[in-house]
């Protein structure tokens, strides 16, 4: 089945009770048992719920994976992966991570005796310098947030496999429409479903997709035992959002390209981060592993201090100043004071996350309105 067909149908059957075409919202915490243990495969909704199960089937199919697990947030999904580790284990990860992941690694799991190496992953071979016999997990993001670095998933996967290390990829920025890490050798794909998958900025949710049965059983145990699982209402909203994922992504990519090209020639724009440019340092890798380049673009404003950057950020009329990304509506974000506020200044400035940086999540509105809005905000 092709991507758009899976987005609309995978995991979903007409409801066995009524024939309803759309998966019902099974708003129940518990299920009747004829005699103890004699049930229809559902016992308690922390562990299993029919609406969530349909969603998990669809999510797995979109990443060409056997198994999908939905969590109550992207951080909930990441938390479950980290709980596979034991004190003394080491993790290799990137130096340009989603702020919340960095915060969880350094402020929660580092306290539990897990050691994290935050390294430059734009050259995958750097990983070799940090591997020890304690390295159990490589956690990567690509494109990275917010500077759109590209990590070569197939190259990292080769290193991970050679050293028997689990590779997890946060695929939130690309979405499964643009990139499928499992096909490139990753063991686990993580999504903040809140973003492109949900697509309408009305749900917070996360997911893990994977193929290995043993790993799935371990993660399902954590999912059920720790309990960060989403309710049926949110599962329904994401099922609904997914039905247009391919259409939305196509529009995000088209608008993204036009805005990136517009910004590139704008006299007030200094650096611009978008993997579709042929002079992006890892453009060739992006071209190899992604189907298109998406609607996430970051740029710095020439000579702007914090005050001038704030002025521009607050001047948009169509783009809303807000955290998050991936919805149908366009958003502008100021990383150093918003999404990346929890990363120390020295750390973030090393990778270009400076005060004059703005990040755009380009929506699917009419391009003329978006271009006009950027023009007037920069003026
Ligand atoms: C938003 C985001 C997360 C966290 O997901 P939540 O759903 O907000 O918990 C993780 N990684 C990336 C790249 C994100 O953009």
C-alpha cells in the first residue's frame, strides 16, 4: 500500500459492533469479562484501548514498522525509551537536540547514573570516538531543531549495528512522509505526534514505531507499567489528522521552498537554515534520505540584538508567535527564549542558536499571504 492510502486506512476496520466507517471513540477505562481472563483482548485502557489500537496500527504502517505504541506526549515516548537503560549505561546523542530531550537527559536520567555524550553528528564517524562497552543507545534527531543539521541515518545505523547498540531516531521534524528511519536501519522511531502527525495543533501525543518483537515487548511493559498512554479522544483526533498527512506535507514542502528562497535573497536575513539549499553542508545526505525538505526554516536577522529580534517576532500577523510546529497554521518561534530556553547559552551558541535566530513552521495557508507577512515583519 502507498503512503496516502495507509494514512487513510491502515489499522482501521469498520467497527465490528455497528459497521461505523470511522473508528469510534471508545471512551471506557475498563472492559467486561465473561469470566476472569475471558475477554476480547481488552482489560483496562492504560494498557489497551480499541481507538488507540487503531491509531497505533496506522502509525506503525506509516513508518513501515510492525509495531506502534502511542504515548501521552513525545516526552512520554522518549521517557519510555530511556527506561530501557540501567545505571552505568551510556548514550551518544547530538549537540543540537530538542530542548525538552536535552532537559530530560541532563536533569532526570543523568541523576539515575546514565551518562550522555552530546556530540557533533553531522559527521557520523565522530560516534566511533565515543563508543565504549557501556554504550547502549544512540539517540539522533534529523533534521535537528532549530538549525536543521542533517544526520546520515544509514551511516549511523551501520556503526550502531557493528557495535550492537540500539539506534533511536526522533523523526518529528521530517514526519514519515519525508523520511523513514527504520528503512535506513534504525531500531526505534520516535515522534512527537503533537506536530506533523496530528497536524492541527489540538493534541499533545507521542509515539514509538519499531520492528523487533523483543524490544516491543520490553517497551510495551514500560508503557503499561509506567502508564503515559493517551486517551481515546486524543487517539481519534490523531486518526482524523493522519488522513490528510500526505496532502498537508506536500503543501508544507511547497510553501517551505518558496519561503526559504525568498529569505535567501532578503537583505535583512543573515544565516538561513533549510536542508533544501545546495550549499547546506549536508544537502546531499538530505537528498538521499528525505523525499523533500519540509516546512521548517530557521534564519538570523542581520545585526539584530534581542530587542530588534523581539520586535520582528511580534510583528507577524499571519504567523503566530508560539512554541510548537507542524500544524496547518504558520508559527514563528524565538528559540533562545522559548523552545530552547533550557539549554545553556554556551552550549546553544556553539551550534548557532543565537538571540537573532527565528524559527518558522511554515503552514499550508496561501503562499502570497505568508510572503507578504514575512516582508512586513522584517521591514
Ligand atoms: C515537540 C518535540 C518533542 C516533544 O514532544 P511533545 O509531544 O511536546 O512531548 C520531541 N522532539 C522534537 C523534535 C519535538 O519537536
